[in-house]
């Protein structure tokens, strides 16, 4: 996903992973929203081939899986178990319904998917590809009916994105890293009573640590959204024009205009402020003076006589 966008085979491994385990299908949404058509076609083709191979070599098992087992979420464990840190598990523990969140889960999953893909696209087009990819992975973790605690390996790249793409992470990197990675090292989801449906008797005090992973994911998304709005289109820490998106990359003319504007702002002190030479706005005059000298030099080069003329003039002067 993070490789060069012009590779011919890009997206094949994403589709292969999605064909073996459906959760990576969420990354096809990122390819679609960022208009990476070649990678999307490769991923879709590899998914299709993987599924068809299953029907070829194990037709009975494939039919059983795609017609019945796929929709039976209880076959992999109880939804109320504390290890299920998905949106569905959160609603199940809150409501006490052993069959899942129902329509509330479906509606919330649609909202999370739409908002998450929008944020992923915005981060990707701002050249924060690691952050965009991590947010897209959060969509799969939150919207899946079951997301066990060991599925949350995406908190590692997401933590790195928080350090590089948020104001809090850049201002206080040590405290941010300690808070984020310390949360998952301490694993507070196991602190309240668990197993044997004891999660249904959790109090409000138990719900907070018991659902720590989804809450932390929403906080991380909010921090990335705040950093996206405060840093502007180019992102903090990125040189001007470093946007390397597929469709909305900065053009060369816009980059040159922005670079010239920044150079004027750097060399020009504010109004009334004296520079090192002692006169106000001397930096701006020096900048304008350099432009004037460049224009004069260009005029002289345009009207400079040819080599033959210079030779005849020198010969006439020697006479």
C-alpha cells in the first residue's frame, strides 16, 4: 500500500490477503476513494482469483462458507467477551443483547466507514500515507463484528502517525508515545471481570477500561482530524509541494508561486521592524533590488554582440 504508485503489481498482495481473510477488503475502499485505479483493479482481480480457487479445490467448503458460515458471527466466540474490541462488542456489552448491536451497530458502522474513508483520503492526499493507511485499518477493526485484541496490531503504525501528524505528537512526542503505547501495553480491557458473560454486569467504571481500544481509536482519529485542519494542505514538517497524491498533487506552477511567496515572507521583516542593516523593510528592498539586477543582466545578455562583432570591434580598436 505504501509502495510507489506506478508499480504494475501494486495491489495484488492486498487482494490476496483479502481473499484469505475478508478484513483487508477495507483497503480496497482506500484505493477507490484515492482513485488508484491500477492498484484497485489488481486487488479486485486477485480477490476474485483467490475465491475462485477455493471453489475449484474445495467446492463444498466454499459453498458452505459463502452461504452460511460467513454470516454466523457466534461461531468464532462470544460477542460480549472483553477481547472483542469492535463497535459491535461495545454495543453488546452496553445493551446486554447477546445477538449483537443490531440496527444500531449497522448504522454506526456506516457512519464510521464513511467518516473514516474521508479522513483516510484527506491524510493520503496530504502525503501522510502512514496515517491514512492506519485510519483505514481502524475502520476494519471498528466495523467488523468481531475484532479480537490481537487484531489491534495497527496501533503501532497509528502511534507513529500520531507522533508525526498531530500537534500534540510533535509538541510532546515522549508523553504522546508513552500515553499511546502504554495504554496497549497495560491492556486495561482485562481489568474488569470477564469470561462467562460477566461483561454484561459491568458498571460504568468498568465500561471505560473494558472498551479502551475503541475509545482510544476515536480519540486518535479526532487528533488526526485536528492536525489536518490546523496544518493546512501541505502538512506540518513537509516541504512545500511535497504532496504526492494520485489526483490532487500540487502543480509545478502552484509550488513555484508558493515558494516565491514564502521567500518574500522570510526575507521581508514586518512593517516598522528594523532589520540587521538598520532600515525598515530593507530585506524587501534587497529582494526587489536583486530582481532588478536580474532583469538588467537579462537585457544585457539579450543585446550582447555576437563573437564576430566583438572581434571586429577589437580589431578596429587596435588600429
